[in-house]
C-alpha cells in the first residue's frame, strides 16, 4: 500500500469516526410493574359496600416503555427527544388512547437552559420529589383525587440552568380554542433549591375548564404546593403542603382544600428501604376531612428488579368518601377504608 493511499484511507476513517460521534444516540427504556391489590368497603351500585381483590398494574409505579435520544449540535448545544407510553401490565392495555400517553416531546438544551415542545406530564407532577412514597397509589395524589397527577398536551416548557443549587421550570399547555387564550389552558411554575442534604420546592399552577374558569377544586383549579426533604445519613424526611382553590365553583360546592403530609424513608440495608407517611385533607363547605396513613417497603433483588409492599388506611369524616388509594373505588360517605398491595417491578 502506498503512502498516498494509506493517508487517504486514514483521512476517510477520521471523517467516518467524526460523523459517527455526531450522530444521535437512541435509548429504549421502561418498567413493568404488576402485583395484587386489596381494598375494603368499596361502594357498590346497589348502595352497599364490599371488599375488592384485583390485580395491580400501576399501584407502586406506572408500567411504561419509552424511547429517548440526543444529538450533539456543537458549541454546547444539543437536540433531544422523548417518547413514552404508560400501560397496565395486568391487562396489556395503555393508560389512555394516545400512542404516547405520558410524554412525546422534542427540544434543545444548552448553556441557557432547555426548551421542550410537545406533550409532557403537567408541572405539578414535581410533587413526586416531595412524596415519601414516590407517588404510589397510597400517596400525595390520593386525598386530592389525582389533581396533582395530570398530563399536559400542547406543551411549551422552559427550564433554566442550575445556579448554586437553584433551578426553575415554567410550563404552558395551550388549550387550542379559537378566539380564546385561556379556555382549557394550563400554566405553571416550579422552583427548586437542592444540595446533598436539603431540597426545597415550590409549585404553582392553574388548570382551566372549557370556559377558561376554575369550577372544580379537584379538577379545574388553582394549586400551590410547598415542601421539602432533609437527608440525614440513611434517613430521609419529607414534609409538604398543598392548597387548592376553585374561585368559580357553584356557591354550594367546595371551593377550597388544604392538604398536608409528613413522612420518612429509612434505608435499613442497601437493598431494603422502609416507608412511612401521614396525609390529611380538609375541604370546605361540607366536603369533609380525612386522614390517610401509609406504611411500605421496597426490597431490591438487583439494580433492575425490586419487590414492594404497601398498606394504608383512610379515616373519613361523616360526609367524606376519600379512597385509601388514588382510584375511583371510594367508600360510602363516612366509611373508613383499608388497602394493601404487593408486587414486582422490573426496569430495563
């Protein structure tokens, strides 16, 4: 081989390597979660109540499959995308009719922060960081009937860089209604300060109905969440407060709710974590109040597979019918309810 030919081949190899490095990287990821679930005192269509045994597909965490990728555009700028769909492993069905029912967005990231366009979880899902259970079915979503557990279509989202532990995210979900900028629109902001020991969060968001109003305290309302965590060696403490307001609700309907919680995670061994938490909600205008108690444990068999168990009880006031889990399996007004689930979660 001549030196000229060798030089040409080496040059082509260098160009090929540079081209390969600039190409997008794509990752397939997901989680499959399934188990068994029990709830007592579930109201029946005949006006009575009974126990419910069922398979559990999302009680510990949503089963999901996703695709994500990035491309280095040079100069510190990168492009990225994410496609993610949640499903019920016990039935093989998706959580909703959309192909990618959790996230489907594209964006750019650089020294000035990141911009996302598409579909995403709504900004109040950041309550996950304040939830001692990690947003299990017995967790922060339970006593607010899933208000802080929504998705968002038509999203424009900007996240700042992190400066000295501080970070901010702003999000709008366009309602796409002709002649109106507010009908069916969602907006929110999330602020966080975090270091190795302390994490503090503040979230404020609004969800409007088809008329651009706030008429249902647990659906279309204004929401404020404040809370934090403190990590001391193997112990992590949690505390949070959530206020919901629906100023346009009917005069006889509840228009305010206050939700409080405290909890802890304790890592007994590298594989075993114990969970304990207490939640309380107060709803005005006869909406009643409830106390929710939860205890659970996660045991990791490996980096990808864990066993989990969770149990709880909700104690309702005479006119409240909150469920022990974030489901529609409510008891009759004034009845208490117990629940428990156990299963396996495998991530890939």
